[in-house]
């Protein structure tokens, strides 16, 4: 098996069939977890970046819709 440079950082070496070193792989995994943003409605809770509002605001919104 040959060593080759990591395609992402170009600093570390990867053994075998992988293209990304362990450090870059761990960083990618961390970045996926940290993709949370502040809710634009309450400005208090975190939500996933692809959501419209946080879970708390969703519950409040559902209660308001059901009361009408």
C-alpha cells in the first residue's frame, strides 16, 4: 500500500484507498453537526439551518392555528 497526500489539506498522508486524512474527516464530521442557526422568530433557540423555525416556535404556531 502506498501513502498519498490528503486531497483536502495537502499536509497529512493517507494510507491506501482513502482520499482524506483522519483530521480532515473529523473536521468535516464536526462541521456537519455545527450547522445550527438562531431562530429568526424568537432569537433564543437554535435550529437546523434548513428549518424555518425552532421546535418551540413550531409548537406555539400550531397551538395558535388550532385555537382559531
